[in-house]
C-alpha cells in the first residue's frame, strides 16, 4: 500500500502532550486552555441534550447560530453578511480549512503558505492534488515581504493562506499587509483562505484586520474561525466558514460529505452564549493579555530572549543563550529533564530553520504559568 501522505507522522501537538503526560511535566505545548468553558455554555449544552435536541441539524448549521455569527461579524467588522447563504457551521476550524481547500484547489494548483505554518494546511492541499508553495518568515518579527510573495505567484497559483493573529508567532497583519494582499489578489485572481481562529485575542489595543472588513477581499475569501479558542472549548470542535454565497454553495457540497452537519446541541448552546453573553468575546483580549504579561514578567530574569506576541495565546522564546541543542532536541530535553513541555518552531517550517525558538502556550492558570517560569528561570 502506498501512503498518500508518506512524510507525515503523528502531529507534534499529540507528541508533546503525550510526553508531558509521560514525564508529568507542565504542558505549555499543545494550544488549549487549562480553564473551563463558560458556565452558561455548559448549562445550555446540558439543557438541549436533556430537551431531546439530539438529531441532525441542517447541513449548513442551526439558523439561529448562523444568525448570531452574522451579528457578531457585523458588530466587530461592520460587515453585513447573509447568514443563511454565507455562514456554514463546521466541526472545528480544521474541518473548515480542509473543506475550503478541497473546494478551490485542483490538481497542480499552487497555494501560497507562510512558514511557520499551522500543520493542517499542507496535507489538505496535497490531498486535493495541489502543491504548497512555502514563503518563510523569520524570527524575531515574522514580517511578510510582499515582494517575495509576489515573486512566488505563478499562473498555477490558486490561493494564499493567511493566518492572523498568527500561530505560532502571535503576529498580526497590519494595514499595509492588507493593502499588499489586496493588490495581489486583484492582480492575479486568486482566493484567500483566512484562518482567523484567534480573531478575538489581540493585545496592546491592536485591531484584528479580518478579511471581512474589506469589501473587495471579502468577495475572494473563505474566512474561518473556531469557537474552541473563543469559548475555551477546544474539545467541542466547533467552528465556521464565511464565504461569498457562490463559494459557500460549493463549500457546502463538500462539507455535506465530510461531516454533513455538526453537533446540534452545541450549536444551540453557542447561539445562546453569543446572544446572552456577547461580552465574553470582548473580554478575551484583556484576559489573555494579563496572562501574556504575567508570563513575560516571571521570565524576565531568565536567559531566554522573549519575542513579541501581538495576539493568540502563544509566546515565542529564543533559547540561544540557554542551549546549543537544536529546537526538537531542546524540547525533548526540556520536557524530560526540566519538566516543561513546549513546541519547537522548526516543525512549522517546510525547510527547517536553524532558529533556536520554542513556543509556549499561556492559556493556563496563573499558578501554572508562574511555576513553569520559575523552572525556566533556573536554566
Ligand atoms: N488554525 C490554527 C492557526 C489553530 O491554531 C487551530 C487550533 N489549534 C486551528 C486552526 C484548528 O481549530 P479547531 O480546533 O477549531 O479545529
Ligand atoms: N492548534 C493547537 C496548537 O497550535 C493544536 C491543535 C491540535 O492539537 N491539533 O497547539
């Protein structure tokens, strides 16, 4: 049997969380909150299960959740979208990314991907018969050189995947980036797959520049988000994709044969949450900024060099002054010998970089962050 994905193994997130458990280490590797989902969300999930709301939802989603998503988008990005035609509820952002890629990528199409890149993009592109064209960004600022992006575009380029705020760097696209992206998209007739799962986690007053804010980009984009990040519920695997109606129609043809529909009681609970406690979304940036700052403060006496984090719940550390090991070996050493699990940055690159950088997830209780920082300060 010939594998369709011969170069893929178990994801780094599963590997590192597995090692964290095995060595009873503090797990700052895989990105998930240590704290619980909001009480209302849990109560409402229970409520709908008990009420017998346990059968298939419409394939594109429960209409009242689609409407709440459209309302949120209008409130945040001043974008008027048609909930019934444009919003599709999916089983996590991972499903939405996969389906969006299958919707537009044909054999031999090229898709531009920025490295470090989230790990699900490349396999989804390959399974569609396409080719990922990697544009590498570097520490410490991970700034996009749009000249290089422009040179990477060929007649086969079908789409460009952007991720803002960016996992793992925490980088947020700036107005100039959006302007450059817009020019490329209109000059070359390419689509944008915009991974905005950390859209509500931005720091220091930075604005998240969703593709939905811009009328021209909106017409060419699949905008993807995840309730897992927004409502501390990564295990529910609930997300969505917003696209222009004609693209959403095509997206839904594939979605209906990947999952058909997503978990119905959770869709109702999420609609209640958005309707009744919309402020949770607005408080998320402040909540995580406090955690970022706490971790930075407690690492200030360490020998790690802290890179800027503008959003997401990740912080990058340069460990050049701590160890000569490469980042994969360093992370193994760190989890096994020091008791802290982190993610090596090189795994997010097609051409592994030699940067000595690791990623920490700070979606953890304050005590956990302080305890981890104390260990790191001793290295
Ligand atoms: N994209 C990025 C950048 C992510 O960090 C994640 C979550 N780790 C996802 C997509 C997937 O989100 P979900 O868990 O909703 O599938
Ligand atoms: N998105 C999470 C991260 O970046 C992991 C998700 C997963 O384990 N697939 O850590």
